[in-house]
C-alpha cells in the first residue's frame, strides 16, 4: 500500500454515522503504521469468530456493545473499551444502534479466521 488511508484529512465521524442506514456497517477510517482504525455501526448480532494472529480493540463511541466471549458477556457503554486477545472466540451484539472504533492490524480478516 503506497498511500496510507485517511492521512492528512479530516474524518467527520458524525457525518458518516448520520448517513449510514445499514444495520451492520464496517469501514476503514485510517491506517496508522501497520494498524487500521475502523468505524463500526452495529445493530443486531455478528457471528462467532476469532482472529488467529491479531488482537482486536473496541471503543464504544455511542450506544452499548455486547461482547460475547467463551466465559460470558461483557457490556461496554459509551466511552468504554476492551481488547480481545488473538485466538479468543468472540461475537459482537448490539440491541440498539451502536457506534464504535476498532483498531486492528491491516492483515486482519474482519469476518474472522
């Protein structure tokens, strides 16, 4: 990748969120070194999955993220964050429209390994 995504430009997250009508939206906002900053707008549930070689960081901008893990469910409210270590099975859910930032390496498969 010769030109990094989202560098030297203003990224207006509220405008992106307002324009989104999808129940499950995931887009890359910027590349920072070898990591990607992604914006997720979720309502509903994703499938169980894991990432063999990458940790995954979730930061809730608005709403509430339910993060199902093998040992139970973690609830993340606005301005809370959690990192799922590589190899750990997980599933994200949201009962209401939830906006989050995710940080992961650019090699990650967002749908899981």
